[in-house]
């Protein structure tokens, strides 16, 4: 019996970080869908179903009706299938008011979905998504990614309070080699840009200095005594030799007054890192082997969770989770077919030309985009599995 408990304990110790990681991704996706749901309700769009999780439903509930459990749902689905085989045309039941939405909890905790009436433009219902004004559809489509970014902002705030302090962009120390040069950086300088990249926090400052600089160094733009000055070709060198060129930056305590400002700056830095990483990927600096899909990311989150619990230091895992949810939010807003950003792009065109884009054309674009996206995800997932096996 003890060996059985030992086996169970060993399996649990290995699996619980992955369970936490999967649940976190479920929360991100569920929150994303809730953004669509709550704004759709606000604009009186009919929401046919709001589901937490994916796969078969454990139970369903519509306001004013009894809960339907798994076995009842299976029986009902069989009956519906039988009726569809017997009847050529089945008129769907329409529910009005709050009863129109069916809420369900599904077996796989990996996300959820919000089914809007006429979201593909195939409904003449006055409460259909497609019948609403473009600005309302724009808000509904953008709401999911917006909530993801707001979640990231919340996680960053918690992280900063746990740390108790934050590094700023103000230089507090320069190495002797830098100090000897009058045209170089000085104590008190506030770093604004590195090359052509705006610097919001030390995270994107570090990324620009260590990953985007070349052999000639970086052009660092600073604010000094209310003047904007650019130090050209600064080659950051943190070695211990006497001629090393490096600098240190100041640290500021976190309070309720400055937490919001620093949280927004960190969130903006994360968002910019997403764009910089995409630029670096398309320029060939990174390849497919450097990308991680859901499988690889779950593994990374699981490892970070294990480390955080072992060290009792949760700052790193909070940063990672915040970066992931901000990343997902921003990528969803990009004008890519099959994503919310792609649909936002077509709504924006409609708002500009005051005429909807032909539905067939938009459907083809999203269908092709979905095929390409699934192919890319399959390729990245294969790479994730390969890396897991190798490691």
C-alpha cells in the first residue's frame, strides 16, 4: 500500500506544475472569450452559448431552466440527431432576454468559446453580431485581447509589489572608462532610446543592448538637464577589465502611487518585445527552432512554477505569466487572418469606406489564414515534442 502511495506522490509531484500551467492557459482563453461575451451583452448581441473549457459538456444551464448533466446531454444529442434524420428542416428554438444564452462547463480545461449569433454574417436576426454598427463590432472583437492585456497589467502590479522595488532608466553609475569620456554617458542621464527603439523599462533596455546591438555598438539617446543627447556607438562591456564600458541604473521603491505608472511601462515594454521578436524572426535572427507553441510554453511555465515554489520566489513566474498573456493579447490584435485582429482589419476598412467588405471574400481570407495558422501550429508543436524528447 505504501508503495502505491509513493507512486501516486511521485506522479503528482511531476504532474501538478503541468496542471497549473494548463489551467492558466485555460484562464487566459476563458477571460478572452468573456471579453467578447460581456461587450456583446452590452450591445444587445445574441450570445447563443458561452462555454468554459473545450470538448464534451459536463453540464449546461440556461437561465430559467434546470441544469442538464452529462448523461442528459448525451441523451438529448441522440434525440436531436434522430429528429434531424427524420425531418429535412429543423427550425431552431429562439430564446429571448437573459434566457437566450446557454452556459456550459466542458471537460477539457483548455479555454472556452463565445458563440455569437451571426458572427459569420449568416443571420438576419436583429440581435445578430453582423447587424450591429461597425464601431460596436470593433469593440466586441477587441475586448477579448484587451482583457488579456489587462490581466498582464494586474500580474505585473502584483510582481512589483512582491519585489518591492523596480529598476528605472536613470543612470546611477558609469565605469571609469565611460567617465573619462566627456561625450559618453553620465550619471543622472535618463535613457530614452537605444538606436531607433523607444525604451520603457530595463527589460527592453537589456534586450536592445544584449540581443539587438552590433559590433559597432548602439546609439543611446538620453535626457540630460532637459536636453536630448545621443551617445553614438556605445559598446556595452560588463567585463572586469579596466577599460570596460558599462553603467548601472537606479532603483526605486514601489508604492501605491507609482505602481500603476511602472506597471504600464513594464506592460508597454513587454508589448514592444513581442514586435521586436517578430522583426528579429522575419529578419532571420531567430528560426523555427527558437519558437515555442502551446506544448513548449506549458513545459516552460511548469518548470518556472516548480522553481518558484522551491525557491519561494514568485516574481519570475509572475513575469513569465504576464509576458505570455500580454503576448497573446497583442498577437490577437495583429491584422492576421483568422484572428480577432484580422476581423478588426475588415471592420476598420468598412468604417473607412462606409461599405462592408464582401462576406465571401472575407470568409475565404479567414479560411486560408486558419489553414496556414494550423499548419504553423502543427509544425511548432512537432518541434516542441521533438525538443521535449531530446531534453
